[in-house]
C-alpha cells in the first residue's frame, strides 16, 4: 500500500482541508438541518427556564467522611453519593487502585473492578467460615436424591449437562478443602520438627 492510499484519518497531518458546510450541504441531502436552533424540535427544552424553583446554582455537597473512589476524569464526586458499602480488605485496595490509576476508558480499570468483585466474593466466603452458619456450596446433590430431582430432568434439552453441575459448583470447594488439609498437614509436620 503506497502512502497516497492511506486514509487521511490515519495520518498526523491531513492532506486535504475538511469540506465546508456549503459543500457538505450540497453533497449530502439533509446535512446540517439541526445547525439552526430554531429548526430543532427540542429547542424550547434547551432554553434556560427563568424560574425552575431551584434556589442554588450548584447543589449543597454531601459531606465526605472518608475518601470515596472516583474516576480520574472527574474533579470531585457527585453532590450526593452512596456510603452503604465502604471499600475494605484486599478487594477494596484493588478497587481503589482501579480508580486511582486508570481512566474509565481503559480496559485495565474495568478488569481490576471485576477482579475486585471476585476477591470480595472469596473474602465473604472465608469470613462466613468464622460464623455459626458458613456458606454451603449449592450443588443440589442432596435434593437430587431426596426430592425426585432426577425424575424431574427427564425430557429436558439440557439433561446431558446435569452430570457436570455438581462438579462445576462443588469442585472448587473440594479443591479448596483439599488444599486446606494439605496446608494444615505441612504446618503440623513443620511444628513437630
């Protein structure tokens, strides 16, 4: 491909000036119909209403008792913001990093937020083991055997996938339990030496 074949959108200096409004209007039917505000159907809505009932130019700001995460594109958080789920633990640190380092237009920002959500789920599972009612993996194996679960699957299109359900849901729990047993055994052996 020669240099003259490269579209001007991909080069630093444009080779030809942009067409004027008149040229575009002559070439493209209907181009620029909304340039004149009087021709816009929404024009009255765009005008400033003389009395909206608001007695402020900028709303009163909610006090920020602890620093809130905000995108680096914005100078400050919105006047009112939620405080119900403050960031904490490793997941909070990951989310703070996403907001502090990366723009919302970057994939890294959103991937860090997804990772933060996954870490938050793991933190809650681990925290549940310290309570009297820990999380139980919902494999449905017991229900399959006691409440006619296998009979209810007859004739369903996805029946061949049901064999994998206990493995997909319960497998990570079994792997985590096995890793915990191996870790405890190694600690006990190390303590005996």
